[in-house]
C-alpha cells in the first residue's frame, strides 16, 4: 500500500519515493520541502519529475502554497509539460495569478488543452481580457468557442462551473449504438455517469444513467429507457443555488442548459463540493468583515480589505461612547459602574452573535423563511430571556459580594436580563431585515449587532444606576 500523498495522477499506486509529502501534523513536511527546494536550486528536473510528478493535484497545490514565490515559479517552469496544471485550481487566486503571469502564453495554451473545460475556465477567468484573448487564440477552434462561451457567463454561476465535455445522443439511437459510440469516440470526457438525450436542435430531452444502459439489451431504443431531467440547471443560475439543488436531490451530476433549453454543459458533484466549501468560507470571512481575503495576499491588499468595516465599527464605537458620556456624573460617583459595564455589553454581544450566526446560516440554507420566521423569533426571544435570567443571577451575586453592595448587584442583574433579551432579538431581526433589503446579512449583521448590544447594554446599566441612585 502506498504512503499518503504518493499516488500517481491516474489513480494507480506509484512507487513510494524517499520522502512523504505530509508530516504527522498533516502539513507539508520540512524534509519534503527541503528535498524539493534543493532540486529547484540545483535545477534538477529529473528529481522534480520523480517527486512532484507523481503527486495528486491537491497535494501539488499544498506544495505550491508552502514554497516561496520564486521557488514555485521556478518549479513550474522546470517541470514544463510534466506539471499538472489542474493543481492551480487548488491554490489561492494570488498564487495562481503569480504562477500564470510568469509563464509564456504558449505554455499556458498548451496546458489548457489538456485540462477539463471547467478547470481551464477556472484558471483563465481571473486573467486580464487581453491575456485571455492571447491564450484562446492559440487553441483549436472548437475548444476556443467552448471556453469563450463559459467565460461569457457571469462569475459564480453554473455556466462558469460547468464542464462542456459530455455525452449526448438522439432518442432514436439504440442502446447498442450508444455503447459503440462511447467506446469508439476519443473526444468524449474521461469519466461521466450520465448520457444525455437531445433533439435535433440540441434541446435537452432526457438522460440515461450508465448502469441503466449496461443492463439494457442492445436493440432497445434510448427513448424507451431514458428519464426526464427534472433538475436541469440554467447556466445563469447562481452556483450556490445549483449546489442546493444537488444537496436536495442527492445528485451526482446535472445537465446545464442555456436560455433556449439547449444542452451546453454538465455540472458534477466534485465541482459542487468546491462551491459549498468556497461559499461557506466566504460567509465566514464576511462575518468577520475581511471580504475575500486570502492568506497569500500582500500586507497592503489584506489591510485594504479590512479597512471599510473597521471604519463602520469605529463609528458605532463612537456611538457607544456617546451613550457612556451621558452618564459621566453617575460613573464619577459610583466607580464600580465603570468596572462592571463592559461585562453587560460583552455578554450581550456574545449572546447576540450566537443568535446571529444561527440566523445567517439558516438564511443561507433557506431553512428560515416567512413561514417559520415568527416561530424562530419567539424561540430566540425565549432563549435570550432564559440566558439573561441565568447569567443575571450569577453576575448579580458576584457583583454584590465583590463591591459589598446588593444595590449594585441588583442593577447589573436587571441590565443583564434586558441586554441579553434585546441581543437575542437583534441577533435574528437584523439579519432578517438586511436579507429583506437585499443586503448580504453575513457581511453587515455583525457591525449593527455590536452597535445595538453596546448601546442598549450601556444605556440599560448606567440608566438604571442613575435612576436608582438619583432616588436615594
């Protein structure tokens, strides 16, 4: 059995080299990096082909991300035609653009011809239009037309993700003709699970799974064993919506059609898994206010992507500070308030973030809609009230003992109940309202939630204290 990371690209076990690519912690091992680094420094093409050429595309991607920029560029140049360009779909955009930008267009054009169309589009789509045209001009006519069509669809749509290599036959063919066609035509994709059925205008009629074909007698016509494709995906559909269709109906592949219902490609489960991972990562980054930042980005680019929401946070921080300034006289008289008020705001913020995270995820997966929104809002209000009472009791007793003042304990306990209830309510209402307004709740919710919990927390705590001590 071959060691992890030592599998040949065609899937057959390869002879294990001297070093394994991964260490015990799952990252690229220092020994393997040293081996590859020495081969690059010595320009030892044979050693690179032996150690890198046998790796899976995802493993080459990990290696490229671990190498220094100059090393990775030299590695690709030295390996030439032996380098698996599919690995560029496994790295950050910045790394991919850096490598592609260091290569002549003729080498990229040659490499693109060996890739599946979806991988070729993934590599070409971030290039400047002039560079795209230069590379596409060097491709055969049919392949050039297919790639231009895919690149013509908007970003993050099924048309950009689809593979234009597929198997399509007319309904009047027999199963025997279909099998002979699949055996003899060398232009068909290397792997597929469905045969699509089209009419003379190439409009999608149906599909047949390969297992059905293999179990049917040769004389039977395709139209007798085909099934209607109820889940054909429009090429302009957002890739996230397409992924949800795959998830809902447990699809392995699905036909992609244009505005006239003509078959233009196929979307496969491996592409959909990538989409799901990318969308989940994108939502997570947006909730942190860092946009589409990647680890390979420069200091300037990373800083620039974080500035906008930090500016909004600064504005909301001034808003919270202005609330505190309204009660400066009370804080001067009762110093304990200054010590305790961050607890109220902090607990409210954390409670609201929990509700917001659940809500944003439910909106993304379409589990939260107009029909169950009322029930979910009532549930979160109940959770907020329950948690508020629990933590109010804890912090109230602690504060009373700490400052030897039952009054202080009662004030902070009451403020805690108010703020955690409001935080839970804001945590679900803010994402819902932003989604209704057409604003991505994953991006904007956190900033507004922080403002609400800070303002309400400070106002409730300091306001109650001012009212109470004012009575005394």
